[in-house]
C-alpha cells in the first residue's frame, strides 16, 4: 500500500517523522475518539484510551514496556476501525476538525481535552501523513492510518529504549550509544519514507512548533514536554541550520534527494547530541576524549561538503552563514557581527590566499575553501597521530631522547599517502607541514606545557619530559601559529602583516575582552614581542614560523591561562573593588594585589621555577623595588590610583614570561643572573631595535648602549656612560637580575611609545 506524504523542507521531515514514530499512539488514539454518542467509555475497545497522555510521557522518557507499546498500537487500530465503521461526521464519509475535537472532549478526554489550536495542527499533520486537506478526515484516510500503525509498531518498540538519548536526557551515555540511537531513528524514518509518495506541501517548521505546543498541553505532564521545550527554545536556530545545509525553497525531484537531505539533517541531529553529551568539557583530557572531538570535526566537515547548497551550487552563501551565527549568538554577550566579520577575514586570508586580500566577488564559503580547510585539518591530524602512538611511560611522559627516536622512525609519508590524501600535491604540502612540526619538536628550546596549559620556562629545557596533554596542546598551538603565518605571510611575517592580523581580529578580540580598545592597532607591538622576546627570537626584520609558534603559545599561556587564573584568584582573595575596568572586570585593590602576588608566587608561576626562587629570596625592600619595576613597565592605569586593572595584570604576566625567557636562554652558567658576557650574547637580538632608539648607529656602540641599559636600567648620558666605563674596567658590573631586566622593559616601552 502506498501513502501520500507531503513536506517541502527537509528538516521538517526529521522532526515530523520523529513525532510520527515516537508519538504514533498520540496521533492515532486522539483521532479514534471521534466516535458517536452511542459509544460509552466502558466499552472495552476504548478503555485503553484513558491512559493515553500518561503513556505518551512514559514513551518519551523511555520507560514504557514493549508489551504496553504494542498494546497501545493495537488499541489505536481497534479504536480507529470501530470509529470508522460506527460513526458519522458532519460531512459525507468524513469528519471536520470540530467533529473530532468535540467528540474527544465529550467522551474521552475530560482532563486532557484537545484544544482548538491543537485540533487544527492535528489535521495539518494528517495532511502531511495521509494526504487530503486540512479541513477534513475521511474514512479512507482513517484506514490508511490503521495500515500505517501496522508499519510502525515494531519500529516504535525498537526505538523506545533509545529515546532518552535522542531527547538529551540520558545520564552518561556511551559515544557509541548516540550513534546507535540516531541510526535506529534513521532506520525507522527510512521505513516510512520509502512507503510514502512525496508531494509538495505548505507544512512549515512553525506548524511543527504549534503541534508540539498542543501536544505539550494535551499530555498535561507535571513537567513540560521536553521535546516541545527544545523545539520552542531553538526554533530560530533550527530554521537557520536547516537553511544552511538544505537551502531555502529547495526542490527535491526524487526519493534519493529526500533521503540525502534527511540524512544530512540526521547527521546534524547526531552532532548536536554529541556536543550536548561529550563536547562541552575539557577536550584534551585523554586520547579517547580527543579522538571523539576529531570524529566530531570530521563529521562536521562531511556535513558541509555533502550539504545541498555545496553540492548544487558549489558554495554556502555568507548571508546564510551570518544568519546561523546570529541565531547561535543570540543569547551571548558577544556581538554576532564581530564573529561574522572575522570568519570572512579568515576565509579570505587563510583559505583563499590567491586573492591576496581582494574580497571582490567573494560571496560565500566555496568548495575550494573547504578543500583548503580540510588540508589544514589533515596537518593537525598527522601530528596528532604521531603524538597518540608515542610510547609514554607509566606516568604518561616521554623523555627527549625517546621523542627524537620516535620522530626518526615515524613514517609520515606512508601515513599521509595511505590515510590522509591521494593527491600528490596535497601529500607534498602535508609532508612539508610535518617537517616544520619536527623542527619545533627538535628545537633546543622546545615548547613544553604543564598540566595547567602554561609554558614551562627553565634554564635546561631539554631535561623536561613531555606528556600526552602537553604535546596535544603543542599541536593546537602549532596549528594556530601556522594558520597565522600562512594567512598573513605566507612564510614570514613583517610588521605590516601583523598589523593586518590585528586589524582583522580587533573587533572580535575586543568583544572577547582580549584586545584593549584603547590601544589601537597593536600589531607592531606583537611583532616586537615575537621578534625580541620568544625563545627563538633574533631581532631581525621578520617573524619566522618558530617565533610565531612560540609567541602564540606564550600568549595562550601567559596572557590567557596565567593572567585569567590570577585575576580570578585575586577576586577570591578579596582584592576586587566595586567599580569595573574597561573589560568590565573588577578593578583590584593594589595593596591586596601586591601582597597576594608575592604570597602566592609559587602557585601563580609554577611554570617558572627560577622566577619563584628569586622572588622568594627578596626582602621587603627588594620586593618593593621588583614590584615597582614590574608595574612601571606594565601599567596602563594611573600609578597614583592605588588600584590595578586587567590590562595592567595581563601585561605584567607577559613581561614576567619574557623576562624569564631572556634569563633562561642567556644564563649559561645557571647563576640566576646575567654577567657581562651573557648580556653581550643577548645584545644581537636587540640590535635593530637599539639602532632605532640609540643616538648613534654604529653597531659596536649600539651593543654597548644595550649593555649599559641592561646593567643601569636607563638610557646613558655622557656622565653616566663615563661612570659605567670605569666600573666595567676596574670594579666589575656584577650581574643583571630579573629586577634589572624589568627596568629594560620600561625603557623599551617608553621608546616604543615615542615611535
């Protein structure tokens, strides 16, 4: 037997057919109750209808026994047949909306009556399932409904135990459980889809929303019907997502089109469940957790690739993407316009470099952008595979020699060709990315993260053991840095490149409260920090990939994780003031801030043991001097205010990281300070910058200018330089401590401000 099934938009197929499967007793039993006044409730044919609303709720919660489901479906069939044979409606061989509603209310549903609005929605749903019109229900259509009940009964039984997962109420489900539940829903919908004739219909998502609303009222549950809650709350988002993957007003010409569209919507549904159950928390917890994230991203890319707009038109328009982002960000404090502006810049810079920043004619996310994005993703997967197969010890760590040995035996080319790509050009690009990643791992100053995600800065970094979490975070930072270099380089970054980067992300950065609105374009400052203060910095006219990688890692570690943890702890320690700073975070009382910074130094800076050791030895006067130098180099706010703002804190944390890097890299005798020769070793990385601020340009004198600055903490004048020369020759200069290095930052800050 063939049924007529009408629906225009694919997402309605998923939601509507789900309702048909999951609330089949509801629709069918409701309509049974049209029976005539000669039928009494005591008739055993209809006694089973009394518990209808409760049974619907039990089914939704996954607690209705299989026997009860079958019994309910059989009850529905018998009641429908009896109703069809024994009653008459206002129309010839048909019933109106009012016939059905009045009959329900008068005979069977005193407590759970069908409202006029729900009755209208039931008839609209009837048209979707059985055909006909929205004004009447014919006896022929009732018989079709009986036949359809036979079709769905066993599928309804099989689907029932999966329903708690499908509605997001399962406690701690397994990853595979979500896959099984959605696959069972898919199989059930396929059974229905292949039994219906597809015709055009005006059924809309708003109609479905009203149907759920009526069903929610009808069931009269103590708690609001969970599906209705989710649909009602996310209706605009559902519409936007449907438009993105299916399109607006898309025409489906055959059963294959409908199945593909429904498959896409089911994939999105599964992704939503995965996010709800597994993606909300820490994603670098363990290999299993990260692998789930990888599968999630892979499937998301596949959804985009197989979406109808991408397959039919070769792109998804920016207007559609913007609309989806608007709906996603509707309840967020972040302006969706900032997100919309930024993702387009990412596409333009990173995924479409041949345009060289020319956005003319770029109206959507195109197939070639997806190809480029997937290549970047494959690079991430390549490095993560290497990390996942490492032989970690019982404490989940690995030493330097074992790591280098693993690098030498890893068959990157084979894996790329066998798993990641059959395209020879892409294989070559992926191999290049692997070689670049190996350079980072083999560096004499490797980036290593502690358990909190902070970069560990020590004098002898090659003795550090890497962990799975450290290397996985390393891979994330590597990917972010390479995106920066490829998008704005494409191999080396100049000052103007980082200015462009800052301009592109400024709107979003300010919305996320990571960029200071008062600082203008800070791309030049970012360039100087990457070029002067990272492990690999050399002070030349460009930032290379190693400097970019270390800079991104330090930003995430210092300006991100460390600074935010300290800010929150300062608030917990009672340092917060009532007024808010420019980031809308509380100002901090400076006395409280200063006291706790020293008191908890070992906790705040557990990634920099040398810094902790030096500060721990300072007496009160020395600490006052250290703190004064730090804040003089860091402060954005007024020094007379007696308070510290978020920008002061973040800058101070970054300067301490940079100070520790200089000390660790150049303190070759591990004395805890820099002697004259060690300062001279550091001078070349500052040579070009010193030339720009020194009154003389000769390199020898510029180097001497830097040495004076390091030891004296100020620019030399004639008298000061004479005294310095005497001390150097006859007395000795001693060593440059971390506190003295902080004075250098103050001078560099002042000089940079003049440019």
